[in-house]
């Protein structure tokens, strides 16, 4: 079994226009928005009351439990949670763009995941 490390970068925006502008700048800079998730208070309400699923989803991305609870509380306060998934070397570039737009509580987290298996180095993606 082969493991690889995935990176997740997470931050909070308090103003909708700032997060929209940041997403536009990321896209213009060539970032794949398929690797970007935006969570809002409305998303929480549509999750059928499964509040713990938010913390669990963040914890599965290597975010420590206490930090996941903090991010969840920020969502309940009406802030926007931006998550960049598996962005590897792009994190520093994304951070610069996001900081110009006012991202707060920026954190980068690592999670080991199973990436495949095979004989004699032949990797099969899972």
C-alpha cells in the first residue's frame, strides 16, 4: 500500500464580496476551482442538522479537532470558509492572493492518504 500526503489550506472570509473577488483572482491566476470549496452558513443549514459532519469533514482533511470546531463556529457566525484541496506547491501563490483579499485564520494542514498499490512499483490509483 502506498501513501501520499495531501495538503489542505483553510481560511475565513467575513465579507462575501471579498471571497468572490478572491475566487475570481485565483481563477485568473490559473488555479483550478475544482480544488476549491466554499462553505457558508446556508450550506450548514442544508446539511439536515448534521452539525458534527462539518467538524468530521474538516478532521478527515487533517485539521485538528479544536481547529475544526473553531472553523465550524466561524461558519455559524456567518463567515465563509474557503478550503483549497491538494494544491501542493500552489499554496504560497494562493496565500498571497487570498491575503490581499483579507483572508483570516489561514492554516495549512497535511493528511496522509492511500494513493494506490501495485507490484514492483506499478502504482494503481484508488
